[in-house]
C-alpha cells in the first residue's frame, strides 16, 4: 500500500475529545528487541543474520509480517507455510525473553502527563499482539495512562483497517472526527483517513524507512508534547 501527501483534512488546532496513540515507534523504541529476536531466530534456523537497519524497516504490520519479511527478505512475499509455522514460535521465544528491554522515547511521559492534565481521554492502539502489549505497557509504567488498549488481535481487523479507531471512538462515546490518532507510519495514516479522524505522526518511528512527511497527515510532531499546541478540547 502507498499513500501520497494531500491537503490536510483537519486544520490545527484540531478540536478533539480523546487521543489514541500507537505503541511501536511512537511510545516505545522496540526495534532493538524485535530485530535481535529476528536475528536469533535466523541463526537458530541456520539462516544468515540480517542488518538491524533492514529488519527495522520490516516493522509496522505485526509480528507475523515481520517474521515473513525476515525469512524472505521482501516486504510482500510469503514464505512456505511450513517454514513460517516453524519460524514463528522460535521468534516468539526470543522476543519474549527480550521484550522488557524496550525504552520509552524522550518526551512520551511528559506528553502523556500534559494530555491527561488537559482532560483528554486516552487509549493505545497497536498492531502488536496482546500477549506482548500488556506486559510492555505494564513494565514501562505506561498502562495507567490508557482507558482502553486495542492490540493487533483484539478485534477481527487491525490497522490500516479503520475498525480499531471506530471501536475506540465508540468506547469513548465521541464522534470519530473528535478522536485524534498519534502514530508513526503509513498504517496509522491509512487507518485514520479510512475512519475519518485526524492523525499526527512522529518522525522518529518505523515507517518502513520512508519519511512521514510524505504521508497524508494533519501534522508531523517532533514528540508527544508538541501535539498539545495543535489540539484543543472539543
């Protein structure tokens, strides 16, 4: 999937009631643990390890696609089903061991504190499986900021499908255009535009190696605190 920049759909400061935030590449720097788990998997399977930079470009559509890309060296190719079924639990074993090494990005805690103080309700929407999402949020102390956490396997569809955003808006009881998504990737912007909600992106995350400025976003923010001047309570 590709998306090109277009005229912003929402004018800042955007009037919102609730904010949902992506996890990998937005709240937490998880690439080192994900890429190391991939390389441990490849070594255990007698495959040649891959550069962390290349593996990081594979992040963003869930662990299933990360493993497929690591096995094939291609963003869209699908490996032999038996090979994938053999590789996935090996990756999961190593990732579970490495999981809590992930670090909070600079500004995240300050941004969440400011959003909460301003009265915005908050949630987390990620394509990461729930069995990793919960321990990560708990282990980093971020869980208490969020009223709802929607993981990649919480609903029948995940980003870039709009379902998680529509589900969150219904949970908060707010119109979809009053829900702001803050993310870091094409999957986030596609989901937001399909749902009909505003979207900001941070430039430091995982957008398959492409700059977020090329995406259809309402704002690119250097960190979470930078969102505050661009939003107001609806």
